C-alpha cells in the first residue's frame, strides 16, 4: 500500500506568515507521514502539526529557540517501506552538497533538508536522493512558495512532486 508523504521546511510562523495556507494544512491532513525540516519558529506550530499529522518527523532549525530544541532533535531518521530517510535542517553550501551529504548520511536513501528556502531535488553519485521542499511561507528568490509531496511504494521512492502554494 503506497505511503503518501508531505515534505515541508522553513515555515517561520508567525514571523514570515501569520499562519500556514489552507492548502498546506489540507496536504498535511491527507498525508501518512509529514517531514518538517526545521525553522518552525514557535512551539505552537509544532503543537498544531502534532494534532493534524498522522505521523510527524521533525527537526529543529537555526531559527528555533530552546523549547523547540528541547522537543525536537537536530537530525532524525525513519525507515518507511524499506526506504531509509534522514532529516536535517541545514546541509551547507550548494557546491559539493551531494558528495558531502553522501559522506554524512551513508545509511540514508533519501535526505530531506531545508534552510535555503530553495527547492532542491538531486541524486548523489552513489544514489542518495536529496530533497529540499522550499518554504510554504517565504519564497525568497523563488517564483513561488512551495512544499513537496512524495509517495513511497514497493520499497522505493516512487514519486516526488514540487507543489506551488496558492495564496489563500
């Protein structure tokens, strides 16, 4: 049975937006597993994710204070239908990212990360898939705010889709 995932990062609520758009909450409610790669900003948002998610995997980011750091790890892992995921907020500069992450996460098939607000989908030379969903609230230099949806099926990452966030 396929597992439907939502990958999200850099929500920055309430600093970049007062709330997440309804489209994002709808995707979270429909997902089997939600990954949040940090920069929540306030613990109230983590509480809301915990209420709305069937299963949540999250880490803290550089903009997350003591309460979020107490409740969340800096890195997290999960195995979903045989696919090994790692989750972290920051991976450093884009140049050399694939090789650097391959060395840092040798047991992962997929690395989900955030920090830059720039969507990223690449594969390292040895097959590590690197995914950054962008930000649903702060597009920075991107044309739109984004998050990702993915499907794990039959022991593999079968689908990854970058989703443009509509303005409510």
